[in-house]
């Protein structure tokens, strides 16, 4: 099952990416010889309007084959990629990443409007073993009503702040357990620079307006983009190594876990992968779309195409 979910996850993200290239090529009048899902030997293929839409044996990856993209291609055809302007070619190359980012943003919009605005409640969802809450006898499902006599009004953020402000001193809490009200004492402990008492609080969702939903979606989308750049920055600076970062296999395994819990969690992982692919693929390395954009930039500066032989040598070195 995990293998099938891996295929599904990668196929969705790659299909969206290749769809971006396909759409941009059609928009710019470039011939699309083939739009393939998967790699390896062709299983089935259908020709429509001079494009072969194919499904291939190996269910990983995919590609869009553009007319005139190869070094030895005929450049005289009006529908050849090489016969288009630099701006048109740049649009075609970058469209895959742009589509990945648009797709992720639309998923976040869907999440926000489907679930509503998230907020942290004061109801205990999970308790970690051998923590202050566990030792004090707090149970899953308990609703924390007050801290040191101050009513929380179901505001989980206020509860978290009260725990932080305790600086490790005992705090008196009142909890509701079904129809019973209990008074307990908890002594928060310091963990990784923060005072905790060892619980995860439930997240609740409430209805929102359209403007609030769009604003929240933009915030989530922006935060995820920053997370990608922060991770890459830590990798480059040496603050993290490859072993510290979750690779594609680990991410997809987590996606399988999320799908087992909820479709929304699974789609959230797809959005994260789509953003990562969209950003990283624009890096100026020859094997990536960003490499092609880099060479188009050089072509614009020197006012003439880079020789195909030079591009071929660079591509072979980078492969």
C-alpha cells in the first residue's frame, strides 16, 4: 500500500508540473510531440491534434516532448521551440514550477475553506508519557478550564502562555472530565528552551469569510515557501546535513501515514512536495529547468544563441 501511495503522490505532483510545460507550449504555439505519464516502454498512446498522449510502464516521472527542443532539432519550423522568442521559451520552461506553486496554493485555499479557521482549544488531545501532565493525572479529553484562578474560555494560546510564564513554578489548574470538575497541580518543565507540561491540545475549526480565507491561505503558502528556503539555507551553511533533512522517500512515507489518518493531511503533504519541487527546479543547475532559464538569460545578454555543442557538453558534465 505504501508503494502505491508513493506512486500516487509523485504522479500527482509530476503530472501538475508537466501540465504547466504543456499548457505554456500550446499557448506559445510550440508543437508538443508527446505528453507522457511515466517513463520507460509505452503501454498505451492516443494521438490528438499532433500530440501523442501516452502512459508508460514505469510509474515514476513523466515528460513533455517539445518540437525543436533537442540540439539537433529543425529550427526552421514555425512551431519549433528554438524558433520562439527568449521570453516565450522562458515562460515554457518556468511554467512547470509556476503550475506546482499555483496547485499548492489552491490546495491550501481548499483546506482553509473546507476546514475553516484553525484555533487551539484547551481540550487535551494527546499526553506524552513521563511528563508533568502525565504525572499529575491529566487524561486525554480533559478540558482545562482555568490556570491559577484565571478562566481560559477555551483559549489554548492563553493556556500555553500561562505555562510559559510559570518559569517552572507549580500552577493550579481546574479541568473538566466529563461531568466532573477536578483541581490539579502541575509543575511545567524546561524542554529545548521552553516550559511544557506534556500535552498536545486539540485544534478546532470555525467558519470564516472569503477575505479571511484567502488571507490565511496566503499566509500558509508563504510560510511553507520560507520553510523550503530555510531548510536549504541550513544545508548550505552546515547547520544541517542531508541526514537531518527528510528525503523524498521519508516524505512519501509520511504522506502514506497521513492518508491513513485523513485525506486532508495527505493533500497537505502533496502541497508541500509541490512547493519544494517548484522552487528547487528553478535553481540554476543545468539538469533543472532553472539551468535552461540561466542559459536563456546568457543568450539575452550576448544577443545570440549559445552553441548547441556547448550546451550538450555542459549537459553531459552535469548528468
